[in-house]
């Protein structure tokens, strides 16, 4: 079994388990699971000192983390959320709770972000205190699996290179308890680990920080580079 096959086998097993236990909507396969208890997991995350001290949050746009994004905005935190596939010159939405003209929950909905959020280029962004990521599976060491597209890894790597995500930045996720697995999860050099896992019933502090050094060009296809302006520009600058 190849490295990627091993990762996908874990995803398939977790998606099937969540579906069998009835804790996610139908057709969860291929998605970050929108699990029952996402609100409770967000509440537990919000009880941590790391969350309370955070002023700037970079969050994924997936549905199970909507309560986290809404909570951040309601507490006056600045939220960055990636434009779909980062396919824009300014690849992040900026949700500023001091200028938004709608409720925190509505603003945190990815369907409305394009209409109400400002666009932000990486060079215009503030340092990030907390990164919120979605997971299909995660273990107690903090190793994680997304849905397989790789965009979370690219976003974090670009922000690391820009000095906006540092060793002081805390990476967190909210998942269902069934998504916390005992397996070793295969990791590549570009993979990051989470530092804190919040489920509907508990907090897990992982204590095994792992960050990529930045973008690893050998792991990118040419079509990926060309489709993401921030990557395309970065490599053009390196050649000049």
C-alpha cells in the first residue's frame, strides 16, 4: 500500500464509521465531516487560555468549524478565511467584526463571505495567533488527515514563509470523538500537526508541535502552482 493509499484508507474508515453511527449528515465521504456536537466542541475550545488570548484567527471555511468562526467574531477577533482553492490574487477573506454589517453567525457562513468580507493579500495580513483547521481524522499526537486536497497544508506553509504563522501560533481543530483515532497517521514533510483537539466531550493537548519549513516545491504539480496566484508569483520571484 502506498503512502497516499494508507492515508485514504484511514479516511474511508472514519467516514464509514461516522455514517454508521449517524453522527453526520448523509454523503459525508470526501468532506470535512459536519458532526453532531460541533457547537459543544467550539465551546470547549473557547474555554482555553490560548483561545481567550487570541486576537487574530485563521480558520478553514468548512461547516463543522462554523461555530468556531462565529464565536471568534462575536468575541471581537479578526478572522481570515481562504478564498476557495486560493484562486485569487488576494487569497484570503478578512472578516473584521468591527466593520461587518451582519451577525457573527451569518458572517462566518462561507456562502456570504464573498459578498461581505474584504479581500486580503498575504503581505497585508496580521500575524496569526490561532489556526483553526478541519480534519477527517486526528490522533492524540496531533497528526491529522484532511479530505485530501492539500489546501490547508499550502495555506499554512505560505503563512509560515510570510512570518505570519510562527512557533508561537497554536493550531487547533474541532472534531467528533469518533474522529480521534489510535492509529499512526502517515506524515509527509509538508504536513503540520495540531496542538489542541476539541471534541464535544473533551480537550486534548497534543504536545508534539510540527510545522513545515514552508512551501516544498517538489511536492507541487505545475497546474497547482499556476492555479494559485500566490504560489505562481512566489516561484516567478525566485527565478528573477
